[in-house]
C-alpha cells in the first residue's frame, strides 16, 4: 500500500531547541497508527506538523498529493484530513450545532441560497442534520443533541469533539489524546467506540495517546519518539519489546504500562 500521509526527514526547531530531528513517518491507508513516547519526545509537535498547524524547519509532509507545510488547515480538511483536539473548545452551542460545524466544508448552498431557503439549500440542511443525528446515535449522544455542549460531563464532551471531526467525513482522522482526563470506564468506552468506528468504515486513524493499554489494544502500527527522534517503528508487539523503547520509558528491561505525552 502507498502511504496516505507521510512526513519525510522533518526537523522543527524552536530557537536552539530541536523539537523534531530528521523524523520520517509513513501512515498506510486503513490502519490505526499510534505515535507514542515519553514526556517531551516531540509527539505533540509531530501531530501539529501532520495537521498543518506547525511549519517545519526542513523536510516535507504530504497528504493526498498536497504539501501539508504549504496548505492551510481548511484545505486539508477539504482534502480529507480532520483532527480532534486534546483541549476541548466547544463554545456556547448545542451538541447538534457543535457537530454541524464539522460539516461546514461540505456545504455547497452558499449564504444567499441558505438565506432564501431554496429547495436545494433545504435539502442540503436536512441531509446534514440526518448525518449529525446518525453520528450522535453511534456515539451515544442522541439524547443530548439539544443540550449545551459545555454542560455535558467531560467524557461526553470528548465524544462531541470526536463527532465533530467525524462529521467532516475524513479519509484520515488525527486523534489528539482521545482518552486524556477520562476515568477507567470512560477510557474503555472510548477505546471500544474507536474500534467500532474503524471496523465500520475506511477511515485511517493516527493517534497520540499516553495510555499504553489503549494503544496496544487498538494500534496496527506504532512510531516511537524520544528527544525528537524516531527510535522504533513497527507493530505494537515489536515496539513494546524494543530495547530502546524500554530504555526511553523506564531505563530498564520492563515493558511500559503507560506513557506520558
């Protein structure tokens, strides 16, 4: 399979500090690719580079024949790349409105036709709401569609954020610590939900996550960073027993149970 999203020899410097140093990563279609590593490894920087938020000092990032480093985030969304955010900012909107925001780039009617409520605009709005309701049902949010999103429990807010990203109908979904801040039960529910979403569709997932149990249960491929460099790349079983990975996490020969972002 050809890589769907790839970074080649990427270096990102902040002054004299290299957050990423000659990093290459290749995300194949259809899998769940985890980026892991100890605190300060450069995972968040790489995630922001892959989603077009951070510029690179050198190297290239390509998605769907687009140069990510030269494309605005909204163009990447239109091309099929969406992401969630660790720090949720939903605003004072209903759950339904928050999820609808993810479909903004799919809107074709335009301001005038929407204002005049033409048949085409009404049909488009109906289809969008049907899609939102389907996502809400799948993510267990159907009973909360008309509630203010920020008034929901934290775990439900994380699911609203996931629904917003899925509403964009992405080919590649970047998940920024999807279970951060959740309790054990919520983590298990989110892990099962992501596995179900992945099994139902053809969405490739890339996730940064500190919960190693979740990573090992979901990921089909792992890239491990340490001090801004790739120290291991391969299957979860391979990286979990890799000596450099064990050294980076624990400085010993014991397998890591949990890692930090």
